[in-house]
C-alpha cells in the first residue's frame, strides 16, 4: 500500500506503508526468525521476551547457525567460481565487522581465513586460536610494534599500504632474518556507489597506492631481502549491490597484475569485500554466488586477453557473513507524537517518536552514514493501524537515531520490546560509551540455547577506568567506602 503523496517530503520514497506492520521481511531477518502463536518474535527457537528476561536490554543477539551457514555458502561460492577458471580461492572473514573469540572460531571452523587490521584485532584472533598463517593484516598506519608482532606470530600476509611501511617492515624482517609475504594495496580508481565514507578505492583517500604509483612500490618491495611480494589487493567500498564496480576494478587490477608479473611471479589477486546485505524490505542484495561468478569471470576474461593465467583469488566478506545474523533488542521507554505541519506537503502528518534504552552508543551507523534500518515490535503482535515512527535513542543528541523511518503498529507503547534486524555487522564493533552508557552484551543462539559470548559492561566497569576514582570502591556506581590513599596510614 502506497503512502499518500503529500507525505513524501517526510516519508522516504522507498518506504511503503505496509498492510501488516508485524510482518518480518525475509531478506532482512535471520532465516530462523519467526513469531510464535502469541505473536512474540522468536530468534533461534527462543522468544525475544525470554531473552529480555534473562539478559536484559539493550541486547545484541546473533544466530550462530546463520553465521556458520553463510560462511560455508560464501566459501563454496568463491571456490566454485575460481575453479571454473583453473584457480583457487581463499575467503577471509573481515574481522572489523564483528570480532569476538567465538566468531573467530565459527568462521575458521567453516574454512575461512581471518582479516585483521590492528594490533588488538590480531591479538584477539591469535588468542581465539586462529592459525597465524591464515591471517591477513591490513591497516594504513600499522605501528612498528604491530608489525613486529605480526612477523613474530607468523602472520600469513601483510597488506602494504605506504612507502614508509615498506621500509618499516623491511627493517623488521631483515633484523629478524625472517621472510614475510606481502600484498600491495592498490586504489583501482573505481568509486563504489555507496556513502563517501564507505568508498575506499577512489584516489583521494587514505588507503593504498594509486595505479600510477603501484609499480614503483612493488619494485621497492622486491629490492628488500625478506619481503615476498605475492599479490595485489583492492577494496572498492562497502554495502555494494551488483557486480559492475567489482568487474571494472578487476579489469584495472589485472592490467597492473600483468605488468608486475614481468618482474616475478604474482600468484594472488585479492579483490576485497564490501558485498551488501538487506537492511530494509526494499533492499535487493546480489546473491553471493552471482557475485563470485561475475567477479571471477571478469578476471578470467582480462587474463585471457593478456595471455596470462588466472591468479588465485582472495575475498574479504565481513558484513555479508554476520550482518543478517544479528538482531538488537531494545525496550521502549517513551513515545511522543510530533505533528509535521507547516506546509502543504507535511500538513496533517504526525510522526511518532519511539525512544528506546540504547541508541548511537550501540549502533553508530545511522549517525555516521545515515544508514537505514528496520524495526518490529518483538513482544507481541498488534492489529493497530501502521503509524509512521522514528526510533531514537537515549543520548543527548538530536542525531541519536536508531531507525530513521519505519511503520510500526500505532499502539507501540512503553515497555514494548523492539527488535532491529541486520545489526550483526558494525554495531558492536563501533559501540561506545557516549553519555557513560555501558555497552550491551552479545548473546549467541544455537540449537535453542542462548549463551553470552561477550559480557555486557556495567557502570562499575566504566568508573573503574577513571584514575580520579581509583581509590574508591564502587557498587552499582555508588561509593561504598574510601580506601586509604597511597602513602597514608
């Protein structure tokens, strides 16, 4: 059902008024999400209300079976696509999307390697038992200690991002008498159709080398003992639908690949990730099999033109592995109808502001990128007419928006449990303590069981970091007693 044309100035063009504001759009929710006979949302066989009772809100919920199944599907798709052209494929899970010890174990169990981009991510992956030889290490400003640790641990490949990094890493491997495989990060000049902050392959940004500068960087790597140039790397952006951008980028990279092969073997071409998922009912992400086939076919065609073999391919999906598997649960605190009058286009329209007990501290993406999300009442079904709502957080910012525009049953009320799907990627990873709000726990679901895989923070945790309070013992944020200061009786 279409919205009244007079509302289009405040209702996004893509948002349609639904016949049923309880319905779950299949592409947005985990495959196992459903409603029970009473209309309560079920995730992984457990009701949302049971999860709230046990773990509280806000709460990140992630379906382990969904993550594992998606990881297997991606690996199968890319391996099959590469095999059609006599090549092999490796799939790295892009840890920045969501990195916990359990997630590392899930994806490595299913055959994926892992991509990290800081010393902290590297430490977590190693602590979780990941094989160092199956780790890739990214980053535009890796410190000397980070590079030292990567070489010491035996990281499989390091993605070189600058001339300075070549010299830093070269000095480390020479001092250690080590050998380190590296890839060269290249900007293909293909600008993905996404938010400017998510596009990473146009020239005017911080990552990698331009196509013009890449040959000189490759030559310098090859001059240094201990550095083994094994391939090129490119990432054109995030949340991308379709294959056109990937295919054009691949064509430009193969041309550079062919040029650099004249100076030595270059067995790997890493084409990054950025594959999109559905956040709203109108999003239509490209199936992973179609992406894999299209990209591999584009590489093969370009190699055939130049008379060179197809290199082994590598890919780095993150959001595409964990995004749909995640749902965030909130409790509604207040609701507030706001009349949107003042001109003809908005006359008579009311938006219902629905405030929840989280916000930009647990999901910064709407504030950072204007990202769109969906929402549904999770604790019940309702026959009330759909109402235009904006779901907002509890932070002291007008831009603290969780879901910019959605239709929910008009009787949404304080105490209702609200579920926001497709929050598996870049929500926990970007979580923060703005306004001194503790970060929520992550609960994993599998086989009808729920378990905490990252514990939630408490106010005590936050207070414990403040050196000005180090001499005071706290309970639930209230001082119980003053401990003696150092050097006093």
